[in-house]
């Protein structure tokens, strides 16, 4: 077993990894920036080392610094969590060149899956269904015209080096293609240093379903079933659940087998997630991308399969064989995760910064709280504003929803504005209840309730939206949460109080 793991991350995921280390009797070493001295992960780890300035580029993204700390303190492995350096093939190579174990996939697999056309080629050759489109970067605008004509509009132009929604452009008709092609290539070059783009058929109103995969270093690969993550806004998931309420057992069997095929095809080791778009009408699913890391939403899978993914990651990196076989994994009951963000829904999801002045977490049967904050923590502008993941388990989806509503109502945070009201609004929405939501749910249902900007000339619209939201909240008989550092110019909660 590994002896000391450096955790190259912060917040709730660093805390989650520290807990797995403690349970396995492995020493944990935190690293932190100057903004994070009082953070929970620093308090909980066995050791903690400051690595630089608040800006991520000068701390959590500083590969050399992190590797030199690991060597100095005698860490034999690095767990990257998600984000930051987790899917950086150069980092993996450097970690390994220094004789340190990277808890994750090989640099090779990360590169192969990071270039989206090579990923699509590999999937097609392995019998994993991909979205119809090109499997090589487009060589010219003329080639784009030809392919788009063949598969039919609307299409998506995507950056080969992109992912997660970056460098993506929908094209509705041939006359839009020229400018879209040029802009997409330019954007791709600027964002990723690589101008390559490719074409996919645009899939209308799909769901987002992904499969958790685990593989050891001896080629054994299993899946831990699926998660549905369709409730998102601007490529930011906010609610995830397992099992998916939208697929039948036959589709479940097909999509999980496809995910195992995908991981096997890349010779994958450790934990990964294979993402699919799912068309509810045809019941077809299409490979989107493979995430070569532990994901934010892994806990719903842990609760439903009763299996600890992070401990297994560490065991795999220690050279152990998978501790379970596929036959030993099954789904029990239903789990839902809500991501609690420090942000203002009514102010264009602007991050809310401040000091945590009050923090009472919900407790009770079937409630799990993965948090990176506690009383007095500082929520800064430097990092992702996700504070906490509330995860609940219950025997059925209906019961899990009720349990989550209670958990959210009993989660009290003061000092920053949170999205708890938004989460409650979603859980009560008929389209969430009957599972008919797609990836466009928030954009279609919530956005019309919210004005784009809070300019003075938009005041009427602002009042209208605030009143509409207030009515929804009143119907749910809930109290409005008012931020400590409220601004009277752009805070609809204030308006609602007077309504
Ligand atoms: C698509 C699509 C529709 N058709 N590709 C967004 C993130 C990136 N992983 C791929 N994405 C999409 N690709 C085709 N051919 C719609 C999306 C998409 C999306 C996908 C998953 C979850 C949320 C999403 C939100 C907007 C768009």
C-alpha cells in the first residue's frame, strides 16, 4: 500500500481524498495557496504545505512546485482530484519521471481521450456508438461544406482539443458555415493552441448520461452503472442522480457495456467516466467524451453501489487487483446530489464571495455532506465557488427527492449567497418530478424568469422577475435567504422582502 499521498487540490474533493487516506491508514499531505490557509482540507490533512499565491496558476497549477514538495516530504503518490492538473498529460509524465505514482490514468490515455477526433476514431473502431460526424479534423472550409451537406443541418462544430463545452458552435444552415468555421478555428487556436475543428450532427434535446468505470493495472475493467446529469446550466451540472430515471434495463445494459468497451479500448487504468448523449425518442446513445479523472458527482454512484471509489483508486495505484468483480456490483435504491454554490441565481449566477459566518449542515439517515468549508472559511474569487455537495440516498427516487428537499431546507449558510433556492425550485418542478427534463431544462424553464442584466433601464423587468420568483418561493412556504454582503442595487432578495 502507498504510504503518503500528496493531494494536489483543495475544497471538498481534497477533504474527500483525505478521508479515504485516513480509512486506509495512508498519510495525507495537503497543499494550499495563500488564500486557503484557513481551509478545511488544511486542517484535516496529516501535513500541510503552502505552495504559493492565491492565483491558481501560482499554486494549484504549479507543477514544479507541487512535484518538488512531494519529493521533499517523501510522498510516494499524488492524487490530483478533479480540475487543476487532473487531466494534464505533461504533469502525469513529470510526476512519473520523478518516481512518484500518479493516482489516475496513464499520460497516454489522457492524450488519446483529450484529442476528440482520436477518441472518436478509437470508439468507432471498438464498436462504441459515436455522434455521426467526422473522425478527423477538417482540412478546409470546403471539406466542412461537404460533410455538413452529407449529414444534414443543424451541425456542431467542435474544437478537437476542446471538451466540456468549450470551443463548440451550433450551425443551423449552410450560409452560416463559413463564418462559423473561421470563428470556431480561431477560438480553438486561442483557447487550446490548436485550430483543429471537426463536425458532429447536432442532437436535439438529449439527456446527459454517463457511466462510471474502474480498471486496475492488470487489464480488469468494470462499470459502476450510470449517473444522469442533465440538470445543468452553462455546462455546469447542478443536480445528478443514479440510477438514471430515463433509461430502461435494456438500454442500461447497452450503455454500460459500451463504457467498458471504451475504457478497454484505451487500455485505461484507475477511475474514469464515459459520457453519452441520450436521445429519449429513439433510445439511441452516443459517446461524447471520456473524462480521465474522478468526477464531482462520484458520490451518487458510491451510495447506490455501496462502493468506495476513492479508496479503490488508491488501492489500484498501490498495485492491487480490483477488489470486486462485475457480478458483485449492483444498484440499490436511489441517490441524488445537489451542488451548493456560492452564487446569486438572480444576478446572472455571479459568484458570491465572503466569510462563512454561520454553517449548520443537515444530518439524518441517508444524508451525506461532502464539504470544503466550515465556520470562518473564506470563499474567495480565485477558485470555483462550489461549497458543498449534498448527497442523499433513499429506497426510491420519490423518497430521495423529499429527503433532499428536507436536507436543503436544513442547510444553513450565512456570509455568502447560495443557490439553495434554485435547487429547491428544480426539485419541485414537474419536469424534474416526471424525469422529462433534458440538458436544456434550466435554459428553457428558469432563464425566462430572470433578466439578463440588472441595469437601471431594466428595472421593470427586474421587478417582474423578482416578483415571479418570490411567488414561486411563497408557494413553497419558504423563507428568503438574504446575503450578509448584499448590495442594494442588484439584489432581488431585497426587493422580494418588500414585495
Ligand atoms: C453536443 C450537443 C448536441 N449535439 N454534441 C456540451 C459539453 C460537451 N461535452 C458536449 N456538449 C454537447 N455536445 C452534439 N453533437 C449538446 C451538448 C451540450 C451538453 C452536453 C452534455 C451536458 C450538457 C450540455 C449542455 C449544452 C450542450
